[in-house]
C-alpha cells in the first residue's frame, strides 16, 4: 500500500472528499464546492492518487464509496470540524474563564488601581487568577515579551518604547495628616504652617529627603522639614495615623482611609499620569482585551 505524505495532501482535497461522500454524485459535489464538473473529476483523480484507492465507483445513480472511502468519512469530517473551530475567532466568557493574569505595578498602583480592579473582577470573572508583582522585579520589556507579565501599571516616562499604552487617569497630590492633628482644624494649611511641620516623604530613588514638593517650595524660596523618608507609599497612612507628621501623597492612595484628614496643599504641586501598558502579543486576545476594558472602566474614572 502506498505511504501517504501529509505534505502532498491539500485541505481542499479533504473538503472535496467530504462533499463526494455526502452527495454521492460528482455534479452535485462540484456545485457544492463551486467548481466545474471537469475540475471535480480532476480533484477525484488526485484523491485516488493520494489515498491509493479508487474511493468511488460508478453506479446507476451517481457514485458509491469504496470501503476505504467509508473508513475515511468520519476522520475527514473531524479534521474539517477541528480546522473550522481553529479558524473561528476565540470567544471569552468571563463567568467561566479560568486563565491567569499577571500585573506589574508600583505599591501605589497596587492600592489605587489593583484593589478596585480586583473587587470588580471577582464579581464578573470569579475563576480568573491574578498575580501581582512589582515593576521593579526585572526589565519590564523582557517580562512582557516573555509572557511573565501581561499588564504594567506605570507612568509614561517609565514605559519602554514599542508597547501599547492607554492613559488611566491623572493623579493629584493632597496633604494628609491624622484626625485630631493640631493643624487639622481648618480646611487648608498656610504655607508658613506647612513648612514648620514634620514631614514624611516617600522616595523611590534619588535624594531620599527631597521630592516634587520640595522642588515647588524651592521655586518659592522656601523649605520644609522632612524628618522621615520611606521607600514605599503604603506604609505612610500607618505612620501618619500614629504621629503628628504630615505628608504630601497621591489622593487615591489615601482616599477613604480611616483616621486621616485630607487637605489641599498650600502650594501648587504638579501631579502625575498613570497608564496601563501591554505587549503586542496580547493586544488582540479577547480575554486580555476584556480584562483591560474592565480595568479602565473601574479605575480610569477621575476622582
């Protein structure tokens, strides 16, 4: 028996074989495939050559399949069905999805963005698992390319080139201090009072005791007293509640935190923009698109 070679087998030949098995008539099979009868006869000849079997014999009304053709009927239909399913656009059902989704973020973004996103995700896609990691755990571009990270919550300046990105929101700074703080009686601190208080500062890099607030003060010819510097935003609320220190912090970090009073800063302090960034490999994937849209819907609103 002739050994078949998959490289010589055309998908259209399988479609033709399936049509012939269904119609048991060369003319009707040709019409079904949209080819002429002579072309269909040529296809049948190629089928016979590939499978080393006559496949069909002439009958009084059309053609009848050989035992070999009947053996091929079910496997051919399964192959065509599988290929058809492969070519269909994937469908994502949040309620039943079980995929894993990884997010890289700063500690601020974990509090301000990931927390409300996860609450919304649990309601809509309860079986999706989320892995949260720091953006500092390794080169972001490589992590996105390798699939170690699916989405990064970062800033425009820290986003590697060539990624897809979309703005989440523009953040503003507020002055946070504990409820009952001697300076918390009014709606706003005076600039002089602000500078005499003890300040806590979150500093990721550079001078640990100098930040964007100090730049704004320097422009006015003034200075504040920074007595504590931390590497992470998330510890600041606890520090402020337990002391008479104040801190200039992103609004979303402390919004709704019990035990804190939020005041407008006594000077203009430029805020920052948060964006979501992702790689081309997940750009068109329905599941990732749905997850990103949920993120923007729950966290992209201005406050």
